[in-house]
């Protein structure tokens, strides 16, 4: 088993209904590569600043593995290989004392949470895709 660690800080702008906010994500992730699967675990802090300021803690894991029986048996011999990806994410707000009425307005928390999670998910996919491309380029002749 080989494992790789990575720490990143990303600053991005997210668009909320009727406003924009700055999203700061600090992510620490560790990747474990095994013979038939890759496991990634991460811990992140998402800070949203702007008209509404909130902070979230995100923890999660992702497993990507080759599909074996019963899926492999259903595959025609000429088809592309199949892989299965499983993800589990837990996001919790970190309370900072008192929130204003605007912070707690109906839908504000949901909008911030959805927008920040969407941006962080795009970031994670981009990082993983770049790493896969880099690994693939090393293997090509």
C-alpha cells in the first residue's frame, strides 16, 4: 500500500442569490493506493465571508475500485472496464457565538452550504483528475 498526503488552500468566489461571497477552503487529504482500489480521506474547513459569514467543517472519504462480480460477469468481453466510486461526506457548521437574523434567514444557510459544497466538490474532482492525467502521462510511451 502506498499513501500520499496533500494540503491545499483555495480561495474562490461563489454566487449566492442576490450576492457574492468569498469561499476559503483549507483541505488536508490523504490517498491510499492499494492493488484494486484507491481510498482518499479528507478533512476541510470551509469559510464563507461576505454578506453572510459562516464556517463549516467537512470530513469525508472516497473509494474508487474496479467492478468485480456480479458487474464484471455482465460485461461483454469487448466493453470498457467499469469502476465503482463511493463517497461519504459530512458537513457541519461550526458555531461562532451568535448569528444575525440575516445569517439565519430562511434559505441562507442552505444556499451557503450548497454553493460552498458544490465549489469544493468541483475542486476535489479537478485535483483528482489532474493527478490521474499526470499518472497516465508517466505510463505512456
